[in-house]
C-alpha cells in the first residue's frame, strides 16, 4: 500500500536551499533588515524560484525572515532585549550540554582505564579541534 512513496527531488532541493539560506543567516551573510529577492537568490543558487520561495516560507515560520508585504521579504532585526534573552538561553544550554558531556566522558574514560591493558589501547594521535562558530548575527530560529 505504501510502496513506492519517495521524497520528490523538489522537496530535497527545497531542503538544500533552506539549509544554505539558514546557514547564511546564522553566519551573518545577510544584514538585519536586508531585503531579499526570490529571483536573485534563485539565480545565485542556480535553482528555480519555487524551492527558494518554499525555503523562505520555512524561514519565515522559524522567525529568521519576515514578510512585510506581498513582495518584501526581510531579514529579521532583533531588539537588544531579544538578543540578550537568546544569548542568555544559549549560554545556559551550552553550559548544561558541556556538563552532561563531561559526565559521560568521565564515566567512559574510567571504564576504559579500568579495563585497559597496554596492548588494548589504540595508538595516540594528535587531536585537532576547530573553535566553535559563533554567528555574527543572531537568528531567531
């Protein structure tokens, strides 16, 4: 009965466009209040206007963009109080996530060290990490 159900390529394309636009918003590539034009975005991304329009509607629902009239799509401007609220929530969540991860890491490490023999440990490798990417402009999504 449900055989043959697949995600259409248009939905995949909309998801990819949405992801790229969302990432661009989070990275601060658009200015708060900047007007976006569907046609220009579609040309820049090499896609038709339909997936761009659908992705923009998703971003409007998420709060990253706003529609002021039938033609005007703008990047949301955050008030200082909203920015501070989002920053505070993010700092609390990141602290909690670090605390939880540290607890998991500590218990996993202690189990490893109790059961480890010199021949059972993997060879040591240099660990490289990238610093966290903080968005230049804050998105409300």
